[in-house]
């Protein structure tokens, strides 16, 4: 009993000390993964089905936030959810992809490359003993979402908006959380019957009706690479500067103007995350 209490206390104080830097909230990640799973080739759909844990019931969306749930158990994975730039609106892998001890490659772009490389061993069968490919799939699916959340490629000095206090309508929030969850939650309440399925449908319709011409460019990586996180991260920091940070300094009250102008950006990034996760998985599992 006593041991349990201490454990709980430790967890609670850890949560208070280290505000969680999540990436999209559960609904954002679910949207990315639902879109991706609907675009898989037969071979990729088969591989995903084989790799998903049984409790997921072949629904990638239901385990798309697994990587956030294991952040404390796998504490080595915490730096893999984001990138910090030295407070500039551009991104360079060699300069910015490192953890806070300076270890190179330990950021969300490095992690996307890492888990893509691991999954490429799926068909060879040989090194399957080395890596848990179920975990690789869940990490890749989650990080492809995170890298498309604009404030996951943000400034080091404010930890991607985690130290900027604003108000979302009447509620006090940090700016990072507005982009993880608040814009999506407000959209669900006002436009989508408080229902994540309706949000997914709306983004799917935009993909088919409005963005069809752009899809080939979203999917393509230069030099025939399997995945290209540096492109996604460069877009991310640009969106962070142009849309997330803009007009959202310490103490600002963000309401309809901000919500209405930023929701299309959130939907675009969710769509790009889903399309690119599918394209990457389709190239991995040929
Ligand atoms: C690569 O994946 C392995 C296995 O999960 C992990 O131990 C390592 O920290 C990862 N490195 C990066 C940069 O993602
Ligand atoms: C792979 O990882 C999953 C999720 O952590 C775990 O449930 C499963 O037991 C692992 N598989 C092996 C063979 O270790
Ligand atoms: C996405 O779909 C909604 C609803 O049909 C529409 O109002 C909006 O303009 C679309 N977005 C784009 C970028 O076309
Ligand atoms: C990309 O792959 C295609 C088909 O495999 C090949 O024809 C093309 O030359 C490759 N392009 C580059 C830049 O490697
Ligand atoms: Zn995350």
C-alpha cells in the first residue's frame, strides 16, 4: 500500500514538474492514422494488420497515441517527439536534430528515419529479432503526426510554445496546447457534433475534393527516399512562425479570429501527416 502511494505521488509530482509535450492530442493523432490506414496498398495493409497488437483490432488510429503513453516508461524516447530550432524560422537536420545533451539524431526527424529503417527489415525476416517491429510501427505512426504539428518544430527558448501563457477564449492555456488540442476540440464542438469521426470525414473530403492536385507532391520524396522528414520539419517551423507564434505572444487572448484562421492550417497538417504516413508505409512494405 505505502509503496503504491509513493509511486502515485511520484507520478503526480513528475506530471506537475514536466508538463507533457504531447504532439497532437489523442484526436489529432487518431485523425492522422485513420487517414493513413485508408490509403494503404494491399501489401502495406497486410503488414500493418500483422504488426498491430491484438487489442487494437486492426485500427491503427486506436494506438496512435501509444508513444505518448510510454514516454515515462521509455524515458529515452521523450526527445524523439519534437525538434527545437535556435529561435529561427528555418530548420537544419545537422544543426537542430539533437536532444538536450547534444546527442545527434535524437529528434522527431531522426526517429522517423530510425523506425522507417527498422520496418524495412520486415520482409527480409533476418533482423526481426533485433527490433520490435510492432513498436517501430507505433512510433513511426505517432511521430509522423508529431512532426506535422507546427509547434513540434518550434523555438528552443520557449520549448515549442510550452512556456507561452495565453488564453483560449476564457481558459488559461499554454500556446503549445492550443495546437495539440484546443483548436481541434473547439472545431469538434462547433462543427463536427463533438465527434472525432466527423472531423476525420471532413479532412478526408478536403483531401479528395480540394487537395487532390497536391497529393502527389506531398507523397514524393526527392532521390527516391522512403521517407523525408526534413521536408516535413521545414514546413513545420515555417507554419509555426507564420501561424502559431504570430499574434500569440505571452498574455494574448486567442478567440474567433485566431480559431477561424488557424483551423484550416490544422486540417492541412493533419491531412499531410496522414497522406505521408500512408506513402511511407506503402514504400516500406512493397
Ligand atoms: C531508434 O530505435 C531504437 C529502438 O526503439 C531506440 O532505442 C533508439 O533510441 C532510437 N533512436 C532514434 C534516434 O530514434
Ligand atoms: C513488442 O512490443 C509490444 C508493445 O510494447 C509488446 O506488447 C510485445 O510483447 C513486444 N514483442 C516482443 C516479441 O517483445
Ligand atoms: C474543406 O472543406 C470544407 C467543407 O466542405 C470547406 O468549407 C473548406 O473550404 C475546404 N478547405 C479547402 C482548403 O478547400
Ligand atoms: C527513382 O526510382 C525510379 C524507379 O525505380 C528510377 O527510374 C529513377 O531513376 C530513380 N530516380 C532517382 C533520382 O534515383
Ligand atoms: Zn508525441
